[in-house]
């Protein structure tokens, strides 16, 4: 199993485990190196973090310093400000020059935050003191980081992961004011490149594509789609040669990619189990291991169904019934099969897409985003 987990990790995939993403990897690298801010969107567990981590590893050789802030568990403006402050303190200390003048130069850069410096076994440590409300603190610390990077001639990248969480912060007035505070600093940034990453498309699009929002047109957009079949085939065959010194049969790979629908997390979850075997997998073992994954994860995925209105449950189940997807979920024939009024069916489809439960593939057909939920529903109904 260790060999499978090395080649197909369930967490972050970098190095030899990083499959394709050549175009996105090159584009994000160019954006960061050139100071172009980016907002990166992809469904949950489709490899956003892996892409970012791989790019940061690529850029580390060019001495671009990086810091990542995970906003998924941030609950209010003060918490957001604290998490950003910790990240800025850390990256500020890492880019600080050696010598007695380091503290003086950083003190000038962060003067609005009354910085305190200490030197210990781990090197220089910076403590920044918020100058007032979170919005002002966020603006001043981001401006200060840009000044510090400029003073030492370094490029810095600040990654704000699960950035859509900003929309959920309390109080209800916080998101817009925080967006404004962030924009004030980001649009003035000359030395810090920002990457805003997230998994809820409609929330991120609202932030960056709504002309009435502060972050409108502040960034270049990168969308992370499923990895192509040809790329996955080449990657899996290389992994097979590495593991067993022989290829996997083409029909086995075809079935593997069909069941997982090329969802990166589930491709890795299935392959990690298969690569624990002594020989390359056959179709029977692909089916058996996938069935176990559906047993383990399907009930959890289906739990979300119970919270949906009946019309949305009906449409979700009907789309799941077709392994090839549904071409026209608004067609008279399909809507009639649901026994729903056309207007109700259209609203249900829009709501499911809004919640990222269904999506339209590149071939124009509609499927569920989660392949385990698809398999679970087909088996249950």
C-alpha cells in the first residue's frame, strides 16, 4: 500500500505524484513571478492546493518567499486579521536581511503596526500589533509586507485559501468592508503577488466578477477542470511501470477513469488501493475496490441529500441514473420523467449547479460533481 500512497496520495500531490496541470502550473507561475494577482477556482478535492504547492516548490528556487493562510475555519473579522498577521509576521522574518540593520528596515516597513523584534534559536521573530479595527490592521499589515519586500528586493506570494469563507464571516457587514480593506492593499502591491483560492464558484464569482464589489477585476482567473483522459492514461501507465515493470491493460484504465469520472481525489483513492496489489489490477479488482469506496463514502455524501428540497433530490437522483450524464436536463422528456412542473425543474437544476452538486462537462452533458454520490445513488435507486 505504501507504494500506492506515494504515487497516489489522498492529500497534497507534488513532485512525482503531481499529474499534468502543465498549462495551469505555467500560468500560475508566470502570474506570481510577474506580480499578477490570481483567483483560482475548482471543485472541492480537485487539486487546487496541490497545484499551488507544486508551483510554490517550483518558485522556491528563484527565492520567491511564500505564505499560505487557510480561511476555512475563520469565523469573524478578528480571526481573519489574526491569521493574516501570523502569516505576515512569518514571511516578514524569513525575508529579513542578515545583520543589525534588519530590525531597523523592517521597523520602517511596518511602522504603523508598532513592530517588536526578538532573536532566538529559530532566528528573527516579529510581532506586529494591530493599530485598531481589523479592517485597518489588515490593510496596514499587507501594505507593510509589500514595503518590506521592496526594501530587500524580494518577491513574496501570499495565498489565501478557501477565500469564499470571507462571505460567511460575522457580523453580516464584515465581508464587504474586509474586501475593501484587502483591495486597498492589493491594488497598491508592487512586490507581493496574491493568490485567492476557493471551491465555491458562485461566491468567488460574486467577489471578483460583480462590478459593485470591491475586488472586481482585481485578479486574473484560473479555472481548474478535470485532468484529461490522455494525461491520466500516461500517468497511470508510468506508475504501473514504476510499481510492477509492466503496463496496465487499456480497458482497465478505461473502467477506472469511467467510475471515478476523472475526479482527482477519487482517481488517487482508487489507485492507492489497487497499487497495493502484487500485480497490475484487472477490471474485477477495480470494480471491487470502487464498491468498497462507495460503501465507505457514499452514505456520508448522500447525507447532504436529506437537506435538499424534494424537487432537487428528484433531479439529482435522475441525473445520477445515467453513467453518461444528461444532455438536456431542461427538456420536456426529462422534466416529465421527474413529474415536476417545468419552472420547478429549472429552478432545481439552477440550485444544484449553484451549490456545486452538478456540473456541465466539456462534452455538454450534465453529471454529478461527486462520482461516489453518483454510484451510491445508482446502486440505491
